[in-house]
C-alpha cells in the first residue's frame, strides 16, 4: 500500500496509545509501516509535525454537540463529557497535546461547539473568547490531573488536623466521574448566576444598554433537576464563589 499522511498518522497513533509519545520514533514508525524511514519524510518533515498531524486527526473525531434545541446547560455538560471521553480514549496523546499552548485552534470542533453554547447562553459576543478560554483552562486542567494521577492522589490526602475522634475522611465512592460532574456544576452555576445578575441590573448596577439579553433572550436561572448530581446539596459555596467572577473586573 502506498504511504499517505493519513495512514502514517493512524499508525503513529497506535504506537502512541501503546507506548507513549516519548517512545515514538520515525524508525519505529517506519518499521510498523514496513517502509523505508526516509520515505516518511516525504509526507511529514519531522516528529513534531507528525504529532501535530496526529492531534489534528484525533481532534477531528470529536463529536460536535448538535442539540441546538436543548438548554445550554445540557449542551455544556454533553460537550465537556464528550471531550473527556476522547481524552481518556487516547490518554498518552492527549496528555502531550494539553501541554502545547497551540493545542486548540479556532476551527477545532470543540472550540466551535463551545463558543456556540456560550452564545446560546446569552453571553455577549465580546466576552465569549475570554469565557471560552477559562472554561477550556478549567476542564483541561482537571483532565490533566486525572490523566497523570494527581487528582486521585489529592482527593485522598488527609487533613493536617482531623476532627477529634475521627480517623479522617474516606473517599470511597467519590470517584473521578463524580468530581468531574462537580466541576461542571461549578462552571454552570457560576455562569447562571453571572448572567442572571447582568440581566437584572448590569455589572455596574445600571440597566444594560444594547444587550442581546434585553431583547427577550433571558438565560435560564436554574438547572433542570435531572442535571444535578445525586446527593448534591442545593447550596454550593464553590459555585457561589465562581458566580462572583467577572472577566472585565479582573
């Protein structure tokens, strides 16, 4: 079979999934393809370009959320959950990609879908890039901690001064799936509170002018009951803190 860039990237992904990015070499890749190592350079100039091609190929497989009629909260949850699923499907590649500042590009399906969700939520166009960047930073940060094991370790750290008569908390059943849902709760609750406050009186306490939300596009103030994690209390102090964050005031 003649060599193609798509075939080279697909073979490189299989090697990365098996042994990691560091173990990938052009010579190993050529052996897997039963090709002359020098022939690979007609399609990819170096390993860095090869990794960019592999990351682009995997990113194109991301399932874009198309539930335009669903509440933006539901679309946000589905978008982040699908992105997390993709990261766990190719953990070696994604751990490497997350460390690259140019990993997300404007045309990436994830970024396109995320900005569409923020627009549906009623976020002003001028604020969408900054808010989308913050959502990416939080979600990717949590996934990095999952992939490298830090989140599991941190969640099992014992307090320096446990309560009298107690041996310390146990985290049985408090797995990473639940922790990721709590992260999404915090993001969504903060956005709901911020958008509600903006709609009610503006960030400086005065009614907003020329706002898209003033035309009857009012964001939902409460999440659907089914969206809450089982056992989650109505009050969430972390969410309340996030709700007070204002991009333009920082």
